C-alpha cells in the first residue's frame, strides 16, 4: 500500500511523537509498504509558542494538495492536530476521502498548564477534529479514557513499542551504584506539563534520579 503520514512534528525534532512516528514509518516500510511523510520540512514555518523546537507550517494547503495528488495514497493518516494536520483533514473532507488520526497526548492539560485555556474548550475542538476520522489511534488505556468523546466510537488502543536491542540491562554507573536503593528514574524534557513535582514529591524510600 501507499500510505501518507502527515505530522507537524518530525525530524530534526526529538520527542516522543517523532520517535513513535519514525519507528512506525520504518516498520511499515520493512513490511513492504511505501510511506510518504508530509511534514513541515522545506516549508515556511514559525516556532510553536512556548515550545520553539516544534515548527508550525504557514499556509501548507497547497503543499499538502500537491503531495497527495502526486503520491495517490491508498491510506491517509493524520498524526497531529497542527496546521499541517488541519490542511490534510480539509483536503480529505472536501473530497470525501477517509482518513485516520492519532491522539498522542493530553493536549488540553498541556495547554492549560501553560495558558489559562479551559479544558472544555480544547476538548470540544479535539472532539470536532477527531470526530471526522474513520478511526483514532491512541497509545494507552489511560489516554483511551481521555479520548475525545466523538472519536471514542472509533478509538483503537495500541501499545507504544520498545526497541529491545536499544534497552537492555547494563552494569550500573559507579555513581548510581552508591545511591540508596531503590533507585527511581524519571526520563524526559524539563517542562511544566511533565509534572516533575509529582515525581519528586513521592514519599518513598530510596533515591529519585
């Protein structure tokens, strides 16, 4: 199959969404499918407010139309709800072309942690965005419980993949070996929506890293 994958988040960014989508594209290619990634690369972009590593494409509609007409995909998947994802959604809706979407993160809570935007307003927008999809893919049962209501009729819970060749037991670093046990690790960006305070505030014996 020819599969178009549209995402506002893509290389050279480093985050969970990009890592997941790159692994998905590589796996589909290994299975014999042809994947065309429609991303902001090569387009005029502006930095996303409060998260400048994410580049938001300006007026990507023409680019999206040219890419999809040239590629003639059998399936279209919209991975993000940004300008590029919106442009692909508009293209599909105008032509009656079915598409799927992804719901990667608790986006309303992310926005509220940074600006005083009511959760209800963002969830209503997500409900409208994902409600037009044939199916919405999510990565966990926790997100499934928070899936926008209109999309819940077509939500599919999957599992985030781990690449076992990259993650394997190794002897502990000498500094870690001296720490009181158990050692609890939190790995991620230092950002307000990651709620690091909740991890650091756990009343548990051992060491937090």
